[in-house]
């Protein structure tokens, strides 16, 4: 397989000067000599003018002569090449690609909607022009395929309560997932001479059919975690209250009254609504 070959064509300004001299000189000789043979000298510059090519910054021209790859012009400027060359323009600038939102299944089989943002550019013009049919469409198709594969490798979220305790998830492990996605896409696009500059997840959510159920699950998990913290704090506060009462000998409580006080404090501290106090106007015994 051939590799990319950089060529340096002739200076376009010098050739433009020679073409203009040849053209106007031939026209002048036609009028002076009245000879039709100088028409050849007037037609030749028109053919030579087809060889002028301009290369923009971060642009390139792939030159092909009757099916044979000649080389690539990457240096920006005004040049002249063989008029019979086919001059394919390929941009070397960085490009953004925001893929469509795809419905795929994660590692646990849950349907998720996912899209990716890819920053890429052409690195090898020979591969981009001849090793694939349409390199821009190749980037789109292979990126979608890489996203589908990536989504099947990791779960959307970490569900430790069901025995699925994963270190890397699509939702929380942004850096790890982006690195894996970039590596996967880069391996697929190497054949087309594409350099992957950055790849990251642009959109991630559960599919519509399970979104409500998963939202309720996340809310329930958050509530359970919050209650766990509340109970932990309440137990510490009750323990501290009993220790302080015993230490300062404010009141002498037997086991039954301690249990009643603990029950009341736990209700006050763990309840999700404000408690209504009841004032006891009797004694501790009634």
C-alpha cells in the first residue's frame, strides 16, 4: 500500500506571468502576421491555465494523473501543476461531529439514549482519499458503532443493592469512559487516516420507556441514604443526651424511663414532620 507523499509544485505566480505573455503575444502576432497558426499559441495558455491551484491554510490537494497517485500539496500558496492532474481538495482543519442520540443497551441490558461529541481531522490524505470510499461518512458510521460497543461494556449506574457493584459506569466515570471511547474510535478510524483529537459523551439518559421507573428508583435510593444518615445522627444524639444526664446527675432514670426517653427522642429526631409537644402537668409517675 502506498503512503502519503508530499510534493512541491511550481510557483503559480511565475507560471501565470508566462501564460499571460504567451497568450497576449500570440494574439498580437495573429493581428500582425495575419497567420492562423498563432491560434495554437493562444489556445495553449488556456489549457495551461487549468493547472493553477490554490491551497488554503490547513488545506491540501491530492494530485492524481490518470488513476496514478502523484502526491499531496499541503503547503498553502498559489501553485501550478500538470493541467491533466485531478486535484482533490481535502481539509486538514479540526472538525466537530455531534452524533445522533442512539438507543442502546448498557451492560445490564437497560435501554439508554447516548450520543457522542467527536473532534477529528485528516492526518493522512492518501488513506482518506483512497483507502475508504467517503471518509466523512466513514467517520459518522464508525463513531456510532464505537458508541454502541462502549455502552454495552459498562452499566449506566452502579446498583450495589442488586449485586452489580461496578467500578466504572457511564454516568459517574466520565474520564475513564471518555478515554475508552477515544481509544475505540481511534482504532476504527486509523484505516481512513483520521486523527482523533477528543471524544466524549455528549448526552446520556435512560430511554423513555424506563426513565420514570429509574427516576423513582434513584429517588428511593436517595431517601434511604438520607434516612440512614438521619438515624445515625439521631442515635449519636440520644447516646450523648443520656451520657450527659448521667454524668451531671440531672435526673435518675431507670431502664423503663430511659427506653421511653429514647423512643421520644428518636421520634422527634427521625420524623419527617414537626412534632407537637405535650406538656405534662403531673409528676414523672403520672
